[in-house]
């Protein structure tokens, strides 16, 4: 409605979260003689064990191994000894997540679904096709969505909690100059190559027969529910293409502003939990909705989302149309800005003369991107372009998980260099703000550890941890 995982904790609000299962006791098989006074356990027979306890949350050895395996697959290295840093990262994430729950931090299903869609689409492009992806991962795409759901939800909650903790940090120009005043030139931060990009997108047209197929399937679901042949939640688990499918389509208590308007208008007007809504079209696809409960200004509902499939021929038509527009721009029949304003389907950039906007955090936005911050498909095209060059049309996935076609223009490019206070003040300011935020978050974690029950397996007591206070 409405991508890799383990990265540097507490930096630029990017945090990785590995879904962990809370178990109160080690799971073992018993070997050897037993008596009423003792139980002899063969270490080789231990299936799993609790290695840390943080508050009332357990961290299992299997959790640590899962994160280690995932990091190896992604080519990510840990700071320090992984045997120590991995469980510490998991523990810190639990602290933030617990506080997020206490502070009623909410994440909408639309945000989760969009993130999952982007991750799966990125995996698909790397694998070559969805079939190859499923073969490589030994899972269906639906199973991947289910597995990723809680991961994304918890990671976003942690990010929002961190943002809340540091949202009041501000610095003055004098503080920035003072910070860099005595730093040797070779210690100044390196400013990566930055680009400004303009984009025009066209959404491939979905065949009406495909739309009719999707709508007919949703009508069939409604009839089966009304006749009592199947429950809404069962059909959602089986057929919904949203991350909420694993929960029977249930979205949890959500405010109106967390859903796209078309969905919210219908969901908030439902009054009978036994009724199924009319078919609702949003930018994500087509839905049917069922009310579960209302609580104040929040609604708990479940839904089934079906996405019409886009044909190769429709994509080819959009590509051809955009290539034609690109040729006209090159021949000066009109400008890229004019074409973006009147011919782009992307409302966010259409009203900005096609200029893409980078939002590194909720408080700031800029038209400048580091290459790694651009959408992957766009970065791949822009990397070899010259300033003012217009690209050929290409296929990409937008931030809502939808397949679109696009052309881009490289508006500006500044090669990487050592920061200069007169030219790179904003970047140097960001360095100072980032350092202050990191220090505040570090102090918050240390203080939180002091006030939280922590028990650590003896095997970890010789570790050098990033945060003080774990061992007591």
C-alpha cells in the first residue's frame, strides 16, 4: 500500500536488523546418566542456547550464526571480533526496539511493503529473473516476503527511534569552523563524487484484460468470504501480494496519515467487520479491505492486495515513447525540464522540473546525490554519462516498488575531493552534526545498559565491546 542488511550501527541512521526469536531457555538434548541432583549435558548435543539476555529478551546462538552467515553472503565485515560484535549489535538493536515500543513508534504496512518490494526487485535483477532468484534462495517470492516482513518492520522502528532521539541536534556555523580549525589538511573529510540528476518516468500501461482478471479474482474472494467458504485472513495468507499476508492481511492499529488516501478513505469508513469493502485502486495495485476494529483515531483492518502484471510489450511501448522524447530533447525541440513538467508520471519530480531529491534524513533534503545514494538502476546509467547528456530509456523500480521506464539527464557532477570550508560547508556541517548524533546515541545506549537487566554467557566476558556496562 501505501534493500545489504548488516551495516555500521549508529551511523547515518542506517541500521541492520536480524529477525531474532526470543526463547527463555536453551534447547538441549540430554546425554549420559542423570540423577535428581544434576543433569549431565554433552556439549556436542546442544541444539541451541541463550548467549545473552537483555531485559526480558533472549539472544540465541542461532541468532548470532544467522547474522554471521548473512554478512558473509553480503561481503560485510564487522568491526573487531565478530564473535563479540555480532551479539552486541543484536543487543543494542533490542534496546532501541524496546524503547520504540514504549514510545509508541509506528511503522505503516505501506512502508514495509515498499521496502520489501525494492529488496526483492534488486535480488531479481542480480539473479536475472524471479525464477532464478527462487532457485538460488530455495524459496518462493511469497516466502521471501513473509521472511522479510518482521525484519523490515523492526529495522524501521529502530531507525525512527534513533531519529527521534537526535532530532533536536543543531550546530552553528561558528561551531563547524571551530571543529575543523585545527584539523590537518590530510585529515579533512573526503567528499565523494556528487551528482545532480533529472528524471522523466513513464508507467507502462497495464492491459485492461489484466486489470479485469485481477478485479474478477478479488470479486471471487469477496463472494467466497460472504458465502462462508473461506475466511478473509486465509485468502490473504494464500494470495495477497503485500507483506501483511503472513498476518492474514492484518495491518494493525494505524492512523489515517500512514495509509495512502485512497486506501484510508475506504478503511476509515468501514463500520461492519463482517462486510468486505469494494475494490480499491491505489498506486500499489488493487485491494479489498475488511474492518477488524476501531480505537480512537486509529483503525485495525486487513486487506488483500493483487498487483496487475505488466507485459513485455507494454514495457517496450514505454521505452520507445521515452526514447522518442529523449531524441526530441537532443534536437532542442523542447527542454528536458519542459518534458519532465508535462510528460513525466512521477509527481514528486514532475513538479520540480524533473530534479531528483535526496533526503538523507527527515530534517534535510538536497538535489545532490553520492552515487551510492542514487537508486541502483539510475546510478548504473548515470555512472558513464557526461554532464548535460540525456540517457537512453531504461527499466527501473521506483520507491513504491513499481516497474517504470525512465530517461535521465546528468545535470551536474562534482568529482571527489578533500572538503573545503568555503565550498563544502554543508558537507562539513553534516560531518559535525553526524558526530554529535553518534555521540548522543552512544551515550544513550550506555545509559540504557545501566538501567537494563543484562546476563551474558561466560564465553563472552573477555570480549572488547564498543559499549561499556555489559559485563557486571
